[in-house]
C-alpha cells in the first residue's frame, strides 16, 4: 500500500469553509419557545372568533332603550316615561333616519307651555267662578227659574258712554253690571221688594243701546250671572234682542236662601265694569273692614264705580250700614229705599220701541238725602 499523501497547508482553510456551509445552523431554545407561544395565541384567537354568535341575529333584545318626556314646571321637572323601545336590528336607510330624527325633535302635541301656577291659584281664590243652576256652569235651571237661552254672544262695538239710573242713583259709563240680592228676605212684605227690584232693573236696561254692555248678577248665598251659550261671565251688548232675553230671565228670578255679599261683588269686579249697581235689603252680614279694603283695591285697579241701594223697613236711612262705606270708598252714591212706601209694582210690559227712562223711579219714593 502506498503511503497517504499529506495535505498541503495551503488547502486547509478552503476545506473548513466548505464544511461549515454543509452543517445546518443550530436553533436556540428561546427561539423555539417563542414560536410555540405565538402559534398558541393565534389558534386561541381564531377559536374565539369562530365560536362567537353574530350580533343582532338572536331573538333576545340587544339594547333596551327608554324614552321619557320632561315637563318643566315652575318648581320642579317632572319626567314621564312613554314606552320601552328596542334598537332596530335591520339597516336603517337615510330617509328613515331623517324621518326618525325629525319626529323625535318635534315636541309632543299635548305638551303645554309652563303655567304660572301661583298666579292662577291666586286669581281663583280672590275672585269666585260664576255659577249657574245648581252651581255647575252650563246649567240654567235654578229652583224654578225659567231661562230662555240665546244662541250667541255679542259685545258692544264702538262703545260710548251713557247714563242710566236705579232708584234715583245715576251711573255713567259704557259697561254696567247690576248686582241684585235675591235672598229669602226679598220675599218680605208680600214679595214687594223683589218685584220692585226686578221692575226697576228692566227699566234701567231699556235705556241702554248697542253701544253699551251689561251683565246681571243675582245672588243669595252664592252669585249667579246671566248666561248665554255657556258663557256666564260675559258682558252683553245693550242691543234690543239681548235686552229682551235679559228681561225674560229677570222675570223668572225667585228669591230664596241666605246672603253672601262679597263673592257677588268680586264676580262683578272681575268683569272690569265702569259702573256697578249693588242692591240689597240685608245689612247683616256686614262686610268687614278687610273685605271692604280688598273690594276697594279691586275697584281701583279696574276703575269701577260702585253705587249702593239699600232696602229697609225703617223710616230713615241707618247710620251704621256698611253700604254707605262701600259707596263712599268706591266713588259711588248711596240710596236708601223704605220698602213700606213702595207702591204696588206690576210687571213691566214689553214696549214696542225703546222708551227713555223717567228722571225718577215711579215705583219707589226714596227718602230725601
């Protein structure tokens, strides 16, 4: 065998490089661990995504939403829940979204503006609501009263001042309210006081024209205003047709019950008249100084004049009657009528045309002032 030929020293570096390229590089342990962790994370995420149910397709409600209206009151906010709605599951088009936004922005039809509750309550307490019949507005029958209803309400247009009289007391203006007592005491002396009052009232109304307005309030323990077409506190034109309806109403009035002056006067002042003719035969119950002061304040605010006529059975006018003070404090006149000196009063006939009123009442002879 021949001896092996030794390699030359110059060839060894080349062979070492070739051997290094043929041996694969060794992987480190840390790189392999990171690769395993990344694969586990990716597989877990894919599993979660695959197992999750699509949103909005299940039968259960996704997001219940409540809607409430806010009523802003003077002292607090009141919330009113309307209903529970569910978020729509289907795609909403642009038109549907626009319509929904417009309807939600519009206020509810029955939402009223805030009310001045303290002012309303104060007004209701200070001035009584006119009543008719058994106390309910809209009814006209009152213990035998026969009332022919009209079909409309007419106010005086192009109003002008006029002067009319009640038992010798004259009042000038364009808006007249007659407040007459109809308590049971007016049935005394064979009913003469009530008949005289009704006759004088009709006589006064006949002096008015369509350029003046009037209202009638008969009262006992509660006031009742002359009513047409369900409007109890309306002043009516002095046109002949309305005066005729008022005359029929006056003739039907009967007297009964007690007496309460204040509520009737406040009802009259609520109508803002120029002149109030206040007639009663009851000096008791008296109006207190506080009640007189309150009535004077209301009359000053509306500019009303209050004239008072007192029926009595004394030969001379009393000196301690509150009716004197009521007239004096409200720019009015006071007149005393001795009911014993009243002539027998017959019903006033229906005239064919308007007749001017005489200078003094023919059915009464009032005492000299």
